[in-house]
C-alpha cells in the first residue's frame, strides 16, 4: 500500500518536511476553504499541489497530492433541495478539474449535516496522552439539553435519558459550551461548521427524509457523477458513517458491509468505490475487516487504518468508544493488513493499474511532544508517526512472509 498522510494545508502545524522525515510517500488533502457546492478551480488545485510538492525554501519535497479528501457533497445534494441541479453540475466540474490536474482518487461521504462526531477531542488516557472519544451519555446530554431536539427523548432508553440529565446538571455552562463546540464546530476536515440554530434549521430539511429516501438521493447523485468519474479515470470512494449508527434522528446509510455491497451493486461502475475505514466500521461489534476485504476488496480505492475501542455505556447499536492506538483496539489490524496485501496481489496478477492502494494512518493519540502542540484534534505528528511505523512494520512482515 502507498503510505500517505492527511495534510490540512499551509496552516497545518505539521509541515511537508515533517512528513518526509516520517517516511510518507504521498499526501491526502482538500480545499477546505471552498464551500460545499462550489467549483474547485484548477488554479486552486494547482496551488495546493505546489504547496505539497515544494518546500518553503523552493526545493522539491518529493511528495505529491495523491488523494482528495474530501470533495464534499453539499446538503443540497443530500436532500435534493433547491439548486440541486447546479450543485451536481459544480461537483462534476470539480471532478473534471481534479482529473485535469492529475489526481485520480476522490473520497467523499454522505453523512447528513454532521460529519464524523466526537464528544471529547482530547480525553486524557491512562498513559498520559490524549485521544478523541465519543461518550454516548455526553452526546445525549447535548441532544436533549443543549440542542433541545424536540423528539430526542424518543430515541433513547429511560436509563440513558436519566444518566444524560445527571451529566448535564454536572458540567456547567463552560462544559456545555465545550461539548457543543466539540460536536458541531471542533472537527478538522468536516464539510461544514455549524451553529446550534443552523443545526436545528438543517434538521428540519430532513423531516421527510428517512434512510430509504437518503439512499435514493445518494444513488441519484452517483448516477450523475460516477459515469463522469469513470470517463475521467477518477476513482470515487465513499467513507463510512462515523460513528456507524444514527445520530440526532438522522438516517445513516453507509455503516456496514451489507450497505456497501448494495451500493456497488446498484451503481455498478468501477469508479464507484469504497473508502475502507477500519476505525469507523470497527465501532460496530459485528464488523469483520478481513471478511469485508475478501468480499468487496475489488472496489476499495482508499484505506484509512485506525482502531477504536468500544466502551460502556451503550444503547442498542449506539455505543461509547475511544480512538485506540493503531494496534490496540477492537479491530485485528494484522489480519486487516494481510487481507489488503492479498487484494493488492490479486490486482497485480490481473494487471490492474490501481494495484497499489493508497492508505493513511488515520487519527492518532497525542503523545510526548504532541501534548505541547496545538495540532488538529486526531492529527498529531508523533501519535500518527507511531501508528504509521507500526502499520509499516506489519506490511513489511506480511510481504516478507509471502516471498
């Protein structure tokens, strides 16, 4: 697998020189300053490519922009709202411009309103470092007592509601504001940053959209853009829901192996593919990473390797969890990497030009000097470098065993 690294641009606390010293082979980035629904112009794309390929002193970095993560799907597209046609046209134009600049992998997601969701961006761990986490009680406290969603109480058990009320009574005004910011305004790389009122307004647009309708809208979106991507030589790859269960009464439609099997069957072109995220999918206790890869690996265009550890409390499929070190969570990372290496071998045997799958060490715990830096939550230097080194070791051992 090609070892890539997510970079948020020149304002990122981690530099391209840092990435080179970590042994990174390619870069994953996006134009976060361009609003969803707007066109990515070639000049903007080329500017980011130059920022990646050239060190500030003007020398070549040896790196290139390999994966777009993400070209965001606007809420207008997800809900088929006003200006839907122009948003689709702009998405296609952005794909054309991305292809013209030589980038061939584009990651996106179809999560309504909120992108990936955490309640604590820097939870202190037993070893002294920090990790991101999702606490179900904290989230329910936000849903009921901060957002004040009208039907929130219908979604949870009496025990969870009671614990959430107690939790809200304990955190105070500052804690409530921090929780709110963590959930709706604190995540790097999210498609949008919302206020409470904007979340409420956007929730109203989903009043008549259940899982079946959202999935239908996704198929309509792909029916428009996937054939264009195929012609352009672009591989689209949908990221799974994170976490993989409904939040705020909103449907989640890309949470399981079965969801992906249906998606690639319903839009059966090679460009319609998967971002295999072992952390997001791994929050589901029924997730079997190697089985997923053996069944659907031919459509995996991009890989996020990270690990999560499920925790109590839980409420049905909804569960608390934290971002574990890459080899320490609920997912068997060794078996996952072995399955991915086997998939790459099959691709080489059939002469596929995408036989080397781009991967990145997704998320990381803040450890050591990370604790003194104001890096993006989940995207520290040393924590991710540790993860990349561990993953690289497994890949090297797996390939060595095959010789």
